[in-house]
C-alpha cells in the first residue's frame, strides 16, 4: 500500500529539517526521507551560524530530528531512488510513498583531487571554506592546492586568515595565470609553486606538508582545496526540472522561494547552489516550507465548492 502525505521532504540536512519543522508546525502531514549522508560529516564543528557557532554537525542534526518529531513529522532513514509525476517516491527499501508537494534537499557530493593522503585529512586540516574554518586555523602555514585557475581566488581569500600562504599550482600551468592573478598574488604575499603535488604529508595525525612530483617537500600546517562539487540532482532531472549550468555544476532553476520549474517541487540548500552554508540552507528550507503551506491552503480553499 502506498502511503500518502501532504509533503515529502527528501534530504535530512539543515534545509530538509528546517522545511519539515515549518510544515510540522503548520499541521501538515510530512515525511522526511534521510539517507544519512550529510556533506559536512567530516567536520568536527560548524561556524557562522548565529547561536550555534562551534556546534558539531552531528549534534545540530540530532537536535533538528528531535525537534521535528514534536510536531508529528515522520522521519525515515532510507534513500529515495525514484520519483514519478504525481509525486510517487520509491525508496531503496522498496517502500513507496506519495505526496501532494515535494521538497528535494539532497545536497551535493564533494569529489577531492586524487592525491594520496588528502581524503583522510579532509574536514580536519585539509579544508575548503575559509568562512567555515579560517578562524580556527588562523596564522598557520597555509597551502592551497590548485585544481583550476579559479584556485587563485581561493588563495587570495585565505590570505585574510594567514600571511603565510603558498599556492601549489598542481593541475594548473603557470601560463594559465593572468597578469591580474600574478599581481594580486604578489600583493597578498602568496608564494606560487609550480608542479604537481604527489602526496600530502602526515605525522602524528596532523598534516605537516606536501611532497611534489619532483621529490621536493614543503612544510605546511593547513591545506585548502576546492573539491569538485557534484549536485545531487537525479530526482529533479527525472521530474524534468530545468537546470542551469554554472562553473560549479548544473543546479535547478528556482524562484526566490526555491520553487523549481516543476509545479509542486521545491528545493533548498546545496541542491540549489554550491555556496549555500548551513545557515543559508536552514533559511531556504524555512522559506520553502512556509511557501508550500500557504500554497496548499489556497489550493484547498479554491477547490472548496
């Protein structure tokens, strides 16, 4: 038997839980489908969220799950593997559920460069976001692992938190740097080192530097890197949502409330953009949830004889 809900939220991160909280408080029968794979799981803490600065992501999500259950929201640890028109959702467990409206908050997946030793340090002393971690590692010896010419921007940004920054060009040729790039790097005091990085060096469970393909080693305490963002848009694509190509991947076209080009389908968090931080994701989920409740209310009133 296919159970029917007013709203199904696919994704149990900050965006999905925030939408569910609003919907539960609005007395909407809501289901959250959570695969349990939050993007920020490797991080011991999250920053920049007013009143929650420094909280661990795991604790934040545990509190959110407890809060939504107060309002009758059902949460299931499962994965949505298919969705059809009419919003019938098939879960990995084989269960099928149906909803009048959907919130797809499936986030994105980070793909790191294939450098030995890097993955094991990610979220600890191999970092991607200075706003998330810069204060905690301030004034240490930074390295930046270039994966594209855009890594110049990352090197310039992290120089706000340390005056000892080295940009390892890795996959970028020196000829790809513009005159403006070189001028700004010099002005920021960023050292530029050509050549591929062959290995991240670790001693006593801490990052100590990198070794280049030519055998030379460079001592560093922190390594910033920009992972390749892979938006989790499979379900949106199956529903025919229009996507917009960006330098960071293809994300759904949405209105200010997160409504996609598919009527009845909203999105929030990193499913709609690369740079959505936890606080932005929670706000987006709230906005989507409130909009859906109002839309359902008016729809039902208009259908009343």
